[in-house]
C-alpha cells in the first residue's frame, strides 16, 4: 500500500483527520527510508489529488491543516506541491483553489515566521524559488480565467501568494539566477501583465520585479558575451506575440505537440510515424521552428504532451510508456543533431532539454498521474520483476542518461536514488553469461522454443523499454540476413514471433520501418523455391509464418498499399487480398486448376496417401492460398451429395489444423462465412468446420484475430436467421476470439452485442473534430485522426466541416486552439498509397475552399463579426504557410547531402511548395478586386514583418499598396 492509497482509504472510510495523521506516521515509520522532503511531498499530494474528485471537501481540508500544524507537512512543501497540482485543469475550481491557497497563507501568518523558512525553506536554492514563482504566476493567470465568486476571491489569494514569493526572491542574490531561467520568468511575468486585469498594487509588484529581472538578464548576457540571447528571449516571449497576425503564442500549450505525438504513435508503422526516424524527427523540427519557442519551452511542452498522452490513453498506457522511454530519447538525439547541423539558428538544444527535464520531472502532480495509470498494468505477484516498483521518471531518466541527453549530475539531482537502481534480473543473467543483450535475446527468443517460452520472454522485453531498441534492431537484421541468404527457418521463426505476439510487433514498429519488413517478406515469398529443400513440410510451415506476418501486419497497421517499393524494386501484396473469392471462373489459371485437382485428391480421396513432399515442392505459396477455399468448398459440396462420407471430409479438414496448412485459414474461414450468409439457411457443416478450425490448439492467434469480425457475428448472442446449431460451442469460440484480440473484462461483452445503428460518415468526422477541440479545451493533448477522416469523406467535405467547427470554437474565444488545430490538420503530410490517394489539404484549402469562405464573409453584414472571421482567416493562413515552410526545411535538414539533392526534385510533401502556394495566393487575393475581405487579408499579411521575411513574394503587394 502506498501513502496515497492510505489517504484515499482513510477518507472514504470516514476516518478523522487526527487518526489519519497517526496512521500516516505509522506508515512512514515502517516504510523504506526517504528524505523528509520526499515524505512530506507524498503526504501533501496524497490529499491534493483527492480534491479532483471531492472539490472543497472539509474533511480533506482538515487533513491538510492537522498535518501542517503537526509539522509533518511543512508550509513550504505544501505551497510547492499545491502550486504544481494547481496546473492541472481537474483542480480548476475557484472555491477549491481559493480554500487551498488560504490554507497556506493562514498557516504562514499563524506561524509567526518570516516568509523565508515558512513559505520557502531556509536552504532553498534561488533556482527553486524561481520555479515556485513560475508556478504561482500560472495560478494567478488561471485565477483570472475562472468564473468569479462572491464568497471566494481566488484572484486576491493568488496575488497575495505571488507577492510573498516575489518579496522572498528580491531578498536574495538575484545575480545567481541562471540567465535562461531569468529570461523564461521574465516572459511569464510579461504574459501575466498582458493577459490578466490586475489591480494597481499587484501590477506594480510585477512591474518592479520585471525591471529587476531585466537588469539581471542584461548583466548575465554581457558577462557571457551572448548579446543575442536577450533578443532571442524577447522574440520568444509571449507578450511580443501581441498584435502579430498569428496571435499570441502560449507557452503552456499541449495542442500542437499533442496532435503530432498522437499521430506519430498511432501511425507508428507508416511514413511520418515513430518507426520512420527521419520523417518523425522532421515533424518535431517543423513544430519547433513554427512555434518560435525557446528550446526549454519546446522540450517542456513536448515532455508534458507525451506524459499527457500516456495519462489519457489508459488502455494503451504500456505502448505510450514504450514510446516515451524506449523511443523518444533516440528521436530527441536525432532532433538535436539535425537542428545543430543545418546552421540556420544558433540555439543550445542540449541545455534547453536539461532545463526542461529539471522542470518537468519535478512536477509531482504530472508524474503521479502517469504512475497511477501504469500501476494498474502490473500484477501484484510479479510487480518487482516487471518493473512495477520503479517510478516511471526513473526509467525515463536512465534512458536519457544512456543517450547522453542529461548529465549524471542533473540526473542525480532529480532522483538521488537513481545510482542505487539495480538492473533487472535478466539483464544480470545476460551479463553473467558474457553475452550482450542482442545475443542473449537471440538465445532466448529466436530459436525453436514453444509458444509459452516465447511468450515469457516477449513479455519481459515488453515491460523493459530499455531493451526495445536492441530487440527491434535484432529483428530488422534477421530479416535482412534471412532474405539475403534465403534462410526460411530464420525468417519464419522471426515472423512467427511477430504475428503471434502484438507486443513484439509494436516494439519493432516503434523503432523500425514495418514497410521495409513487409517488402523483404514479399520479396522472399516471390524468390523462395521449395523444389530443392530436403524437408519441404518444415519449409512450407516456415513460409506460412512469413505469409501470416504479412497478412497480419497489413491489417493491423491498416496499410492500403498493394505495391511496396525499395531499392528500385517493386513487389505486390495484391495476392493476399480477397483470397476467399479466388478460383472463380474469371480468375482460374491452368496452374491453379492442376494444383487444385492434385490437392483435392491428396486431402479428400480415401485412396490417397495424404500430402506427399513432391506436392509441397511443386506448389507455390500464393497458389496454395488461392486454391485453399475452393478445396474446402468443393469438399463440403461433395459430402453433401454423398460422394464421400462426413468422416473423409473431416479428415481432410484436419490437415488445415496443423502447422503445415493453418496459415491459409484466413481466406478459408472468411469464405465459409460468406457462403453461410449467402445461403440464408442453417448450415451445420459450415459451423462444425469453423468451430473445428478455430478451436484447434495449433490455430495461429493471428488467424483468429484477422477473422474475428466474422466470428463475432456467428457467436453474437442474439436471435438470428439461420439459427446457430446446438453443437456450436458459442462460449468456447467467443473466448478464443477474445483471447486472440486481447480483450478482457466487462467490455468484452459489448463486442458481441448487436449494433443498433450508426452515424453518417460526415457526422463521425464532425464528432472527431469536436472531440479534438473539447480535449484542447480541457488542457489535454488532443488527437485528430486525419487519415480516417479522409477515408470517410472527400477532402473538400472535410475542409468544410473543419471550417464550420473552427468558427464555432472561435465564437467561444478559442482562437489559439483554432489556429493550432487548423495548422495541424492542413499541414500534416498524408501518406500516399497505390490504392488510395490522399490529396494534400493545404493547396485545396488555399486555392479552392478559401475563395468560397471569403465570399461568405463578404456577405456578412455586422462589421464586428466580419472582422472576427478575417482575423481568424489571416491567423490560419499565415500559420499554415509558415508551418509548410518549416516542414520543408526540416525534411531537408534530416536528409544527407545526396538525399537533399534528390529531395529538391521530388514532389513536395504537401503537394506544392510553400513559396508556390504563397505566389498563387497573392494572385488570387489581388485579382478579386470587388472583395473587401480580400483587401483586408492582403493588408494584414503584408504588414507582418515576420510573414514577409518568410514569403518575400508579398513584398510586391506591399509596394503596390504604398504607391496607392
């Protein structure tokens, strides 16, 4: 039991504050030794987190008061944890926040102590005091955004706390404040002054402190010779965004990077996903350049966005942990290298990251949410072995250290226990055997072990993100080596691990390009020949695992490609699609028919001798896939008209339950299901065969997962026609499907419920966009699945729905969210495939949709409404074009010299170059002489120096306006 659980259980059981305090002391005395500060922080957070579910509860207030009065919870620890917790939107209730702040202030005043020693610790570093002031300023800004209350004056309480903290800072030696931290704090003070309606007294305090900080910053900059530092800081400061056409740039925004990270992880196996290192890094660099944030602010928002995604995706928490700990550090290394190599700016990415890590990993409210979500995933028996006892932040710090992203000193400063961490048992076992991690994994996982043995090691690797990169690289190397040497056993076993265990496949997808592995598999299937192998049965079984890997990966990651190209060679996966409808008259070939008769005789002829090696040597995998369903269908027909008896039929079917032929079952089961639906009467034989195949012990998990939609319909508990035969074991079949797709608990029943109806496609797209705005409104990381939206509606229809929702959000004053969500939706590159072409949205929006929007605004009579729409359009246009420009530069910065030269000749990632779109936009706006809105948009764009710097084509329009 943790201290948080003790507090929650005590509160819910109605235990008094005094008794709770005694229980807490008893728990602390019997717990492993911790510093007094850590113990006090945990105690404070254990109460504060409950206020989210029980706002303003007097019992919880009493818990805090008795702990402070007893001295177990110092006032300064309570102030620090409260301000960190107050950053969470779940605690943004005026009455609750005011009560909590007043508790701190009352405890300070009643103590009779000076602020130093009460509100902050006597030995508190100046950097820590500055971070506390930043948190207090964030609370003050929050207070001014929340509804007013006659009984609770949160703005007054927050301002009073800020005043105390600033007085403490001014009583110390401010020259010891790091210049970067002083600059960031200066920006936050500026933002507070510009966004909050402060009374004269509070404004005077903040203004005086800004003057003091500006003097400190000036001296530091001169001393270090960094004269451009202040210029950079003021350029990035939030207040300077005032009046810019893109609007103010928030430093506490999770929208932009939340959208990008959600896309990178959701489409990890695709272009621009986590496994596509160059393009994933390009997306992050593009976001960094576009945001105009300092490295510290950018990294802070990146980490907070990632942690927010993990906390929100409870069902995929392990995947997000794997990404953040196992993959993100490597992406950050590549990002810093690319930003430093292009020479376009002189920024210290490493120092910015270290400052961000220092800031984020000290926010206990953020880390507690992450640890709380992850704790649910660990079983109590094996928690220590699984890593459940280690804090998430410690694992993350260790990976940052391994990638040289932080120094040992900073890591130990954040987590003093880090150096005492013992490696996992299986890492120690590898060390004792004298093997590196890759060789050890190969010995345990990549040989011919049983499924249960493989499962144990896959789960161990999955729960240890520090080993993911090693495992993924090992798999990639084995694919390349097996295809080069045509080793079917090595490739087959590796594919078996991937299609049997989702966790293994997701690890690889986060680190390597699944596209390349599918290409290599298809190449192998085309080139491999069983004619010369000594044991064709084993070879065909291994080939079957390769086939299942390709089938499963295509479906799991929603690849729409039928053609895969690499190194100027193209291979096709079309023969995997719709194999259940093969062997119709128009699709038959002489080879297919000859193989069909040979295999039918071997499987369903009483005089046959079974499947001989010569048959296997003569049959290509793609042919066997095509004829498998006609074989079963023809056998069912023959048994029905009594050409042979049922025993012969089931004996033939039994061949499909073993490893020799079970890899063809996806098409067989889907086609059987189609026949049953087409006949519209009871088909006991079909049910019996499907049940036999599904419940066979050797039926691959990937097969069941791929046919689960069809089996779900058969096993649904509803009245249907034709009725399910009594011999069909619905319960066993349902459980087999649930086990295969990993669905557990009460929600599993919903899968088999009859669908009562659905939304229209455009309504689903509208709901997706509304959900993104709603998530952003709650200060969480939003997700917008562009690919899914564009698979449901046309680009034009999507943009119309998007603009309608943007206007609705703008009417609520959410202009910043509108700009950021619109920029993501329009500037995110869309993957192209041989079957589906997603047209880039930016050119369509600027050249097709925008004119109709302008015409609509021209018709609006109220000037104030027209002005709002124009400002919104200008902000979006400027923001999207800047994002496109920065993405183009980012793509070049992550490419080598040869790739950069080739990239210049390729089709731009967004359909057209940003300069080309800007040139056409100038012409379109200028030609529409009758539109006042066009003139207003042009005027706003050409008067922005930052926009003109990126798109000098607008200078010609500026000269035209000057002459007129």
